[in-house]
C-alpha cells in the first residue's frame, strides 16, 4: 500500500475548509470592489481598483495551490504546487507595491506639476514582474522538474508517495524575488506616511508587508525542520500560506469594506429621508 495526503483525511478536510472560506472572502471582496467601481465609491476608486482585483487574484491562486497537495501526486499536481504559489504571491505582493509606487509618483514628484500615471503602464509593470516569475518557474520545470516519487522507509509500513523535494537553488531564487517586493513595499510605505489622509494606505500596506515577512521568517525554518514529516510539513505550510494571504487581505481590504459600508448606509439613509420628504410634500400638495 501507499501513503499520500488524501482529501478525506482530517488534514485534507481542514485545508479544504480553510481554502474554501478564504476563497469566499476573496470572491465577496471582488464583488464589493466591482460594486465600488460601478457606483463610483470613493474609497475604492482612489485605491486603484484594478490592482485591488489583481491582489485578490494572486491571493486566490496562492491558496488554490494548497489543494494540489492532496490526492495521489502526479506531474501536473507537482508543477501546479510550484507555479500557482510562486505566481500567486508574485501577483498579489507586486500589485500592492506597484499600487504604492503610483502614490509615490503622484505625491513625491519634484515641483508642483501633477503626475498622471496611466493604468496601462502600471499593468505593463505588473506583466513584467509576473513575466520574471514565469521565467523562474519555467527554468525550474525544465532543469529540475518537480515530480512524484515513492519513498520507502524501514520505519514505516507504507511507502510514501509525494512530490520530489523542492529544488533548493530555485526555491531560494523564488523566495528572494518575492522578498524584494516585500522590502520595497515597506520602504515605500514609510516614504508615504505623510501624504493626504484620503490616500494614505501606507499603514495598511506596511502591516500587510510586515505580516507576510513575519510568516515567511517563522514558517520557512519550521517547514524545513518538518521536511521529512509529510503531514506535519503540509499542516504548517498550509497555515503559513493561508496566514500570509488572509493577513494581507485583512490589512488591505477590511478598512475599505468598513468605510464603504458606512458610506453606502449613509447614502441609503439620505435617500430614505428624501423619499419621506417627497411623500410629505405630496400630501401637503
């Protein structure tokens, strides 16, 4: 018989529930962002909503990557583990940094001229950062492709089937690449701490970057120590990835959702008051 992580195992059910709940948050938040775009909700419009959606896309891909650890490993599953996680984190983190850089260009430019940063140019910048991540993953898949292997041990009754251990050189390159964006994001947040309050997301972004760095700093050594314990490794790895994604989501989006809901309630109250006034005027007439 063979041992591998199964969907029906307790850890499998736990991760599926965790991913499902997270994806529900991201989908509902995406609907809120789209609603804000359509209804010209200021808290969304001034936050570069296209990149808010990119952040949510990246977070979703990162969490979906955890599902591919379940079931008997195949070459497709092993590649999806790498590609979805690296691309997901790159899209979400670089989108936040590029969004922050937009504010830096607007408010920190020399002179009094107004800087207009076109969304198209920002998307080109994002495409470049993602393209580099694709290049890293492509080299990884060609030179040291992750593939399923059967591991036998005298201490275990069952042979363990899992994806071959990650290539250390490519893993270091991928982590270093993502870490560069985290550091740049923190630096930009510090430089933007004194911009107008309506545009001041620096505190939220710095918290999201800081939490991501903390999760990576703690999680990577722990995962390395548990590398020979399939269940233990997957449990901690899933918690670290989900924690990074959920904290980044919470730091960036919960303040916007709270503000947006207050604005929507205020508009609804004004509309209700106006309708009540119109009814009174009609009766008087």
